[in-house]
């Protein structure tokens, strides 16, 4: 009887041990098989996850403009396709602002690239006599003499910087042989551009029958400022001319407050007029703001026109919203595998200009498939920022080295 009990206990102990051994062997085999399977399976590509939203809307801001108490005024911001006009604009004399269309017609007929001089004209005695009459009459002129040879570029400099009425007439003759023929071209271009409240009677604006509105002049001004020769010329505070020597600009506030041009005018009929371009930098993006005023009749009419135009431009600057998309210290995305990932950061912060209420779309895309280790500062993604006004692509790089997961991390 005793031996039977001993046999049962022996078999019971060995049965349990056998089961445990079998479980261990099966478990070890399963784990080993899993490890072998994982080790022999290629590492899947790293997954990237954006940390940015899909869009940002620029804050709302009042876009109501306080206009000058006298005369008429407008602004336009081509960058945002935004514009406003003061109420009830009517055609009024614009004095030397007329010369903008003179330049436009000439550059349209005889385009210049930077460094080019264009065709020439030789000054006659009759033209010198006309210059002397205009000088005695108190008009804005540039000194000339018989036989002087002037290039298109020199004439444009004297026209736009020193507002020479005689240079306007010389340009008209260079382009169309006669002043009347040239004025016909000016009006044809005004009609073509949709300047419906504009009529030109002369190439200089001395004739008060040369009339327009701020709205119309801001159709013309951005077109001219897109021309690099024109833009570089109106940005000059002075130029050197063959006979006249150094002559200076009449454009108010040029070179201050971001003012880069473009043309002013003043006489008794027109009062003070100014078409102004102001460059406003937002996060390295230059927004060009155009403002125009006519009929400014304070004591210093030209200065009053410049101050009024600048006031409008600065009010527009206040409307423009600097929108920060991302900095250089906050991750724009993460990339890697479970248990092994790193942050992607921008090399340069992104701030863009936006009009109030403007929607800005944002996305992040990978630059390549990542299947292994990558060193720090490796560009692995591009941040795309798109608004109605611009499109930006900015690189994002690994903040720290990216290491693939080890075998244990891949299993768990």
C-alpha cells in the first residue's frame, strides 16, 4: 500500500515538472520564433506626424480708413488685391503726376533693361528757347543747351526725379515726333488701362486740362513700379545730368518711412498731389503699399500732399497682420517609430503678412522615405504655407539624431 502512494507522488511531481518544461520549451520557441521573425522583417518606414494645424485665419481688424479732410485719396495693396477710395472722386488737375503716364508710354514704346540708355534726341535752339520761357514762367525745368544729346534714360531721370517739364516735351518728341501725337498716345493708354476719369492735355501736367483721380493713378502706379528701371529711378533722391549737373527730387519723404517713390505734383490749379509707394517688411516679405492724394491746399501744398499720402500708407500698415506660423524651437512634426522618434524643427521661423480675416493653409510633407538612422540637422520635411498672396516652402530638420528601434522595442 505504501509503495503505491509513493509511486503516485513520484508521477505527480514528474508530471507537473514535465508540463512546466513543455510550457517553457513552447514559450521559448514562440519568443525565439517571434524574435527571428521580427529580426528578419525589414524595418517599416518611419511615420511622420504634423504638429501644426491645417490652417490659420488672420485676426480681424478694422479696415475703415480716415481720409484727408480735403481733396481726394485712394490706396491699393496689390499684394493682397485690396483697395479703397475716398467718396465721390471726380476728375481734377494732377499737375506733374501727369508725368507718370509720360514715362509709361515711353517705356512701353522703347523698353529699357537696367544699364541700357535707349535712343537719343539732340536738343534744338527752339527747345532751348521754350525751356527759357518755362523757366521764367516758374515751371519746373532742367537746364539744356543747343546740340546737347540726351538719351531716353537721362530724359526719364530728369522727368521723374526733378520733374522737368522741358524733359517731358523732349520725351514726347523722341517717342512720337510731335507733342500732340504723344498726348494722343497717353490718352489711348489711359483708355486701355481703364482709367475712365483721366484725360491728358500735355506730357508735363502744366496744363490744368490734364486731369485724373487718385483711383485712376493707382491703376497706373503699380504697373510702373513693376518696371525695374522705373522703380530704381524714382527711388533716387538726386541724379547727374549732362548740362544741368546734379538735380534733386521733389518727391516728399523719399527715403524715409519706407517711401520708395513715386511722383508728386503741385501748382495753383491742382494744389498738392502725390502718388506714393511705401515698402512694408513683414517677416522678410515686402508688401508694397500705394497711396495717392490730390487737391491738398495747405500752406506747403507739396509737403501736405506727402504727409497725407504717408498717413494713408501707415494706416494700411496697421491693417496688415503679421501671422506667426512656427518658430525654430517648437516642433512642426515628429518622425520615427513607436518608442523611437524625434522632433522636426524649422531652420528659420515663418512669419507672413496677411490681410484681416485671410485664411492661410498649412501642411507638412516628408522629403523622403526614412528606413534607418538619420543624423541631427537632417532635412526630412517641408512646411508648406499658402495664402491668396504668397506660397512658402520651408525645410524642417531633425532636432536630434534619429535612431531606429532595437529588437526588443520592435517586439514590444
